[in-house]
C-alpha cells in the first residue's frame, strides 16, 4: 500500500506482492501490511503443488495519485490504458470441479513411454532428448545418443469418439530442436558457436512464451504427444517439470519424485502425465466382496481393473436380504459410493399357538429353511387339526 496510508485495505492503492521474494521488499512508495488476515499463499513456479492459474498484475500511472493496479487470471485479458507486468506475481489453483464425467479417463493402449536420451558432447552441445520416439522408429536421429532413463507415460493421440474412456482435456505437446553445428562445424564435430538442444513445449506457446530468442533456432521435428494441464484430470498425476541449464544450453525434464537438478533455471511444470507403472491410466480394482452376496459388473475386465463408468451390482444369495447400497459406479480410480451394503439372513417371525400346544424350531434363528413343528401338550385329550 502507499507509504502515506496506514491502512486502506479496500481501496485501489493496495497491491499484491510476494512477501518471500527479495526479502519481502515492498515496491517504492509502498509499505507492507503485516496483518495475518491479509496473507494469502500461492507458488512461485507454474505447476508446483498443482498450481496452474497465473495471477497477473497490471499498472497505469494516474498522475498526482500515483499508480493504479488491477489483476487478471487470464493471459489474454487487456485493460484499456493498463500495462501487464512481464511475469505473474505467482500461481494459484483452479476452482475445484464439482462433477466428473463417469467415463473420464484414457485407455491404456493410448499411453506411450516418454524416455530421455543423452548425447556424448559437453558444453553447449550437451543435449538431453526427452522423447516418445525410439531408435526403431527413427534410427538415424538417435545416432550419438544413448538411453538414460524412462521418465513417465504420455498419450500418443486424442480420445476417439468410440473410446469407452474419454479425455477431453488433453493438450498437444510438440518436440523442438535447436540444431546449430556452428562455424565450420559438422554434426559429428561441432564448430564455433554451435549448440544442440531438444525441448518439448505446449503447442499453444510456440509463437508466444516459447518463441525463438536471439541466437535460438528451434524448429519442430514432427514429434508430438499429449498430456493434461490439471493434476488428476483423466488420471494424470505425475508432474512433468521443465528445467534449463544455461551453462550447457540444455533443456531437461524431471517428474514428481525426482531430485531437482542444481544450478539450473526452473521453468515450472509443463503438464501432468501418467505413472510409468500404470497398466491403465484410470479404473477401479474389483469391489470388495460381500458375504452371502455375488457381484456382477456391467463391463468385463481381463486385467483386474474396471474402466470408469462401469457399474458393479450386488445380488444376495437365496435366503438373504440386501441392506444398504446395491450398486456402485467406477469414477476415476475409486467406486462411488465406496462400499456395498450387506446381505442379512431372512428371518421368519415366531409362530403363535394356544396354551394347549407347543412349537419347536429346527434352528434357533428362524432363518430361511427352519422347520417349525406343533405338538399338543396333552395328546390324550388334544390333537392337531390342520397343518
């Protein structure tokens, strides 16, 4: 807030500012409001902790009244007369979705492994290539590269209209390559001012955030794949993080559980992907069995997992009655509701007779199959009439 104001919480003179950046230094003419009720939290890097919404600040000079500010969560918004600051203040989280489509997910056969290969050069020619291609697809492109590790799983194509599982939030990622052999150089023997660097970028950023800077010459290789921008969407839970090593002019990628590399620029989370060990990107394991009941599924499974939208139905065996939930639906990777009801034995009420008869039962619980026998207490003077 402006230094001349002690407290004007609701006026336009207040601005949002990172408190843990540069020691919490306030911009010129402003002072910090150290009140717990005014504190909010966000993250500095795109994608950290699932934060994907940029918080942009805009400013305009209004003469003797100083500066006026406004904000937006949309990179495409323009306010008349205002200038948007180059970088977001920080990143926040999208509003939670209130509904999830029963068939949201992605088929396992659409997932491919994203792997990293590395060349043998050093310095500006050092190149980590994170790709879904393999030497069997394009052998010549891998000349000089060796496999380093498998990173994560990504989608090779969009969902088809005939797919049981539909992922409508996929975004396209394209492979770019800055291939400069340098002055008097070759691919095998790079010359002065040479540089080799592969990077994958969101297609939507190709002419914006990822446009070539001076001395860069990134071009698309023709390789592409798909991922999602929101953690958990379509079962994608693995953050694909992007880093840039300025010493080696080398773009590298890590995932959620990897150690962060040292002495590199953090470019945040590119998107979210699927675990390497997932045979299916989404789906539910078999529902918990119920004593004296049988479970049937609307869709069959050979892998032990059931696709989203599958309905599980509980039927009690003869002589038992259902109490509680009879049907579950697979949503994401869990059943909704989470558990079935129970199958309780059917019980017949006790029979009545007059004081001259006695009823005995073959079972103490009067459950289905119990036999009741009526006998007269004085068989000399009384006899059973009827059943």
